[in-house]
């Protein structure tokens, strides 16, 4: 099935998708800062450049978009109807990369926390953030 948008429109749409400083990331950063946690962002010297790094707690936090990282059984992960094979290859590649970078961090004695975009929606936000604090302080 062909794309429903022209190449120009598709290019523009894709260029508007941010890779960092997304709304879910900012929500988590503001919350952590308000609770007294200090952190670094996207440390390039760590595998996968974690979104948030808490050096004092040796904790790396990834905030994954449900679509881009193939969140199983999530209403925000819908396989596109156009260019399905291409998208599945892209998303499966992201999933493989995610597992690899998490394994590398854990092998280096880092605690890894993965938060999903859907966990940061209004109906689950407070529960998710409370659990995050517990995981950091374990």
C-alpha cells in the first residue's frame, strides 16, 4: 500500500518528531528535580545515551515512546497500514538495540529503569512516578 502523504508532507511530519526533550522526559525530569534528585541528560559515554542518568544512584532511565519502541499490548503501539514491512523492521531494530544497551549497562553495574510513554499519561502518572522513586532508592 502506498503512503497516504506526499514525500514532502511525510518528510515534514517526520522532521517534527523529537528525539530528546520530549514531553514525557520533561515530566519525569521536573518530578525528579522537585524531589531533590540531581541528574545528567543523554550521557554520550554510556550505552544508548540514557535519557536521564542519576550518577549518585548509578541509575540510567530510558523514557520510551510506545510506538517507536514497540510497546507490546499497548494502545499507543499500532502497526502502520502503509509500508508495514519497513516499519516493523525499524521498530524491531529499535527493540533489539534497546535490549543490547540495557544488557551493556547492567553488565557495567548500572541499574536500568525503562518508563513507557503510556505510563506517563494522566491516569497512570502519579502511580508511575511513585514507583520510580521506590526503584531509585532500592
